C-alpha cells in the first residue's frame, strides 16, 4: 500500500439539507406534497432528525470526527415565509449555526436552495415563472447581508439538473403524465392554481423550467457577490454515463443533455459542485437496468464508487473551473460496504489530483440518516445513525474511517 497525501487546505466534509434533517418545515411545497391524499411520498418528513434544535451537538460531533467542512442548506420558506417578508429570527438561527461551525474550526458551506420552495412561490408559478429568478435573487441577497461574514463558500442551487436527470432515466414520468395524477391535482388545488401551473423544483424537466433555474442561479450569483466575499458555485447531479453495445450515440446525447450542457453554463462560477453516486449504462434504446447479479444500493442503483472519478474528470474538461465534491455516498444497511465505497471513491479523487485536476474538497452524503424524499426514512446514507423515536445519534465505523482520512489528509492506495 502507498500513502497518498492530499493538498494542504483540502476540504473534508459531510452534508445535510434543511428539509431532510431540520423537521417541521411546514411552509414549503414538499411538506404539502407529503400530506395530500394519494401522495407518492412513502411517509411525511415530520420531526426529521430535529437538527433545527440539535445542530450544536451535531456540529460538535462532526468536528470530533475530524471534518473541516460542513455543507448545509438554509430554508427559503423559513427565511421568507411570505413574499417580501423576511424573518430576522430565522436568519439569526442560521447565523448561530454558522457560528457553531466556526467555533469548531469547520468551514461552513451554505446552500441557498436544496429542492424545497416556499408555498407562496409555488402559487406564483414556481420554477416555470418568469418572476422566480428575481425573487430567488432577492432572498439570496437578503440572507447574505445577514450571514455573509460567516459563510465560507456557497452553492446557489442544489442539483440544478435533477428534474432533467430523473425524467431522462425514467424515474419520473413526463410532465403531462404527472399533471394528471390525483395527488398532483390535490397539491395544485391547495395552492389555488391549475395542475399545469404547479412546477416544483424536483419535478422540473421542461426547457422552460431549466431556463428559469439557470437564470435564477445567474441572478443569485450576482446578488450574493454584491454583498458577500466568498466563493460561489452551483451543484450538479452528474451521472457517469457509459455506453453499452450499440449505445454510443445515445450515451453521447444523454451525457450532453444531463451533464455537459449544464457544465458549459457554469464556466464563470468560482467552482462547480460535483454530486455523483453511480453510473448509468446506455443501450441503443436508452437507459439499461443494472446487469444481473451486480451489487445494488438501497436506492436500487449499482454500487459503483468509480463513477466519481469519471464525473470529476468530465467536469474538469467541460467546465474548466475548480471542483468540489459536494455529495457522494451510498444508502446501505451494511456499513462495511459504505467503508469500501468511501475508500474507492476517495482514491478516485486522489487519482484526479495526481493528474493535475483542481479538486478542492470531498463531501460525503450524508451526515445523518435522514429523510430521503419520496422514499422516506428507509434508505440510510448517513455516517451517523439516528433513532428517530429518541433522536439518539450513533456514530458508524464509516464515519470514523472518513474522519481518519480527513485528519491525516491522506489515504492508503494500492
């Protein structure tokens, strides 16, 4: 085995998102979607991990484990509960979270939008409305004025391409099918809009919504930089798109639509957040299921930690800006497989660095076993287990492993 050192100042961290861990984010669109009759969500988010109240102990635990970066999101629906009405109390809450990071010598990376959107924005057309980019930029500017002196780095939007990705690989039906679903109609009715006017972020796959999201990002960068002085980027869900027999042309087209078209659009940013979990095999007729007998994660996709190295290389070649791995991880009940996944993924990062690629950090998803959207609390991605009946935290061996790598700023490779 050979010890490979990472650059001085390399960021080692883990991540959460507000709705997935805070609990009781009742004013956003996701809470509404979770509670309508016939919802596709297997269970509501509820109290989640109560991170809203337990953040101080959680951040202290991350520091104890050896991490120097914590990526978390601030909840737009808390900060701006009604159009133009900002809550100083909620901004102060997030300021205390940032201060807790600094107290423990952790760099805080803030995400301004991680999938959830205030209900009032959705009632005005959501992620297909011409007004949304300006509203989002206004929120980012206001939050940065209150918090910016404590922010280490920021992501405007999490996985700007998620709707395109989920629709392209068949996880989501096309918009015209979604709009006919009874639960979708129930959400629209609750918002006082027509079903075709309901445009939530996670389901946004139209060209109009893509343009809206990227315009929101551009305006947010300008707004944040007008009052803040820290690196700003965006995160993308990047698939390691691989061609199977006869699938080269399809793979090239999908890779451009899902990955490269977005990477080209962020070349002026300070960094791009790479978020990768597995590979996607493409045949002549589109996406292929995993091959028989391969190891699958709790999410149903292939155990393929090597995907991260591939997407880092792709992002570097196309975006040509610094890279931070802002999410990478695995949902599994077998923590030894999480350890193996981490080792192989981090070794892939080391190979990229050896070849001169500007990678500045590795962030594991996620810090805690949390609410995984439509799948509820069944998939367990966390380095730290959470007993939701007591909210007791239990550190997994994989957390110790990654913490040791972080402390050493090095990994053993074959």
